[in-house]
């Protein structure tokens, strides 16, 4: 275990769930988590959708105010952990009580509710043309009729699913804490293959996989808790290349399609760029001051350069959003702290407010000229920053909007 990995932590709730699962992972690098969850953010044509705590919100992208809230009044025991999945006619989100809920994106009214009793939804869903796919913490992948929410088929992995399913043509790919990536027939749920097929297929033990693979030119690129990133040929199931990071790779690597550059990050705070064709060597590496949990986000800037937005935080709660140049990893804008306002109370009487930095665990999300970041404590839940300058445009405060 590296010295840096001892210094930084992530969410305590995740470790409670993962403790028994990850004992066989390489390096035994388990952090101390700082909170219980983080907000899931997704965008539609006219709204930004946020799931966190007892509610799902539709947020006006111009003003940062609430368009609707589901449920209208918080329900006892209902908590949303999964990021919303958004289509033209549906917003699908799972809760920690085992309910998968489809909402009308215009009104927030429920279209259907699927109950998977005795489990939880942590992973986001994937919406296909006729089917919605969602994985749950008991290892079940549920395929539901998009129009009615009725179950079509299920597939069971050996352990929980924390990764959003990936739909490519007639195949659904889903990763599991059981250290496997599965390829399923999207129509029937029949297992087409799993990787690794057995432990002898790898020179090193596989680790848990908590994020969806990224598909690029016939390859599935994904990270694992064995400190590695794999590029797997989706047809032959052969490893095209593998990259060894310094610590667990929590988030999905992302690919800039025109240049074929893969950008990933690990829990030591290393952000690395690789050639998607070979993965043989780093194009560049940047060491950030804390772990990277959310996936980096790639977007073009007004000047024509390609930016990599990535967030991190150290154990003292110092949060920071970075805008890096895809070409060389250098800063395209000064990194910014996301500061959160907290009410100050003494003997249950509000005495003012305090402002301090808050760790960022969500992936930055691009919406038009803004980059959105979510925080899991404080009065503001989402901050919208200008994509070019990283200056604040608005912040979303559920209680006041």
C-alpha cells in the first residue's frame, strides 16, 4: 500500500458494503469514506435531473431553480443513490429501497414503478428502444418493458452490481463486484460470455468492477480494483492491452474519439492519458492531491482545444475542479475550489453560516456552456460553472427553490 493511499479516503457506506467483497483485491487498498452518498446528475433537452437523498429534482438550466420534485413530499425511508437515466419520454431512477421509478420528464409524475424487494439500486439504469436495464445490489440485472415497467427477464451475477449497464446493438454489458464483466443477449438475457472466463485467464487476480465499460472501436475499456485498466476485444474476448495504475480504478475511463486518447484516474489521484490503440505507455500523467472517484469528462473549448474536467478532494475536505489540456495534461484554467455554505447552529438556534470546501465525488457533467458538479453536504447540491472560466453561474439549493 502506498503512502498516499493511506492519506485519502472515500465514502464509509461504500466500505461497509464492499468490505467482505474486496478482501481478495490486489494491494488491499481500502480508504476511509467520508459520507454516505453523492448526487447523481443527468441532463435532458430542457432540464437537468438530480437524484439525491429523499428526492429527484428537475432543475431549470437557466436559473438553477426547481421545475418539479419527486415525490412532492419526502417519503420516510426513501433515499435515491443512483444517477438518473434520461430519454425523451422517461427519466428512470432507482432508490435504496429497491424501487425503480420511471417519471415523466416534463411533470415528474410517475409512469410506472418496479419493485425489486429486498435489494437496493445504486447503479444508474440504461434505457434501450423497448427495454430498461438496471442492476441491483443483490447481483440481479433486471430487464423491464420500457412502456409498462413489467419484468421481461433477469440475470444474476454472483455479487452486487454497482455499474450502469452498457447497451451496444443486441448486447448488454454489465460489470459486477464479483470481479467479472458479463455480455448478455439484450432480448433474452442469455449469457454470451464473461470475462475472465476463469481465474487462469489472467496473470493477476481480477478486482471488483464498479463502473460501466467504455466502448470504443470494438473494445471494452474498463477499470478494476486490482489497480488496472483493461482494453478487451468485444468479439474475441482477448486483452488488447492493460495498464497498471497506482491504486484502484473506480471510475470508467473515457475516450476522446477523434484522437483516440483514453483518460482515466485512480484513487491515488493520478489522472493518466493513454493511446487507445495500444495503451502501452502514458501520454501524460497528472498527480492530483486526492482520490478521483467520478469519471473525467471531455469537451471541446471555445478555442478549439480539448479539455478534461476532473474533480478530487483531499482528506481535509479541500475540493477542487480541474480543467486539463487533453494534449499534455496542463491546466487550461486555474483549478477552482467548490465552497459550500452550512447553517451554524448552537442549541438548535441558527446563529449564522459557515463556508468551507466540500469533497466532490460526482463526475463533472457538461450542459451547454456549463460544467455541473454535485456535492453531498451543504445547502447547495449542484454548482453550475462556466465551462471556459470555471466561474460560478448558479448553484442549486433544493430547500429554497
